[in-house]
């Protein structure tokens, strides 16, 4: 199961990022846990300096912008293959 975390304080860009990620996971039908972290200390511990940010299995995949859905699908495909 993939562990995906969306980081952000709750701004509209962060909400949109979470929606994009959840939609990609749902469309791909892969087992993944999607979490939302809006705590500044949690963001700092993860090394996130700009939000919104997304990590997949602990790796920061994007920071400071909203990812495109096809970009998220690419991360999930690679992470899913490595997870097997």
C-alpha cells in the first residue's frame, strides 16, 4: 500500500492538490493511504518548505505548486511498481 501525504496549511491550492491526488488514486484503483498534514512542525520534519507539497512513500514529489493529474499517476505507477 502506498503512503501519500499532502502538505499544506489549508489554502485553496492545498485543497485542490489533495483533490487531484485523491482523484488519481481513485481512478487508478490502487491501494493507497492519502493523508493531509497541515501542521507546520510536521511539514518541517518532512523537509517541506513550500506548499502545497506531496510525498509518496516518503519522497517529496512536488513542492510549491499544484501537480497535474497525469503527473500524479506517473508517481503512483513508479511507486506501485517499486512497492511490489
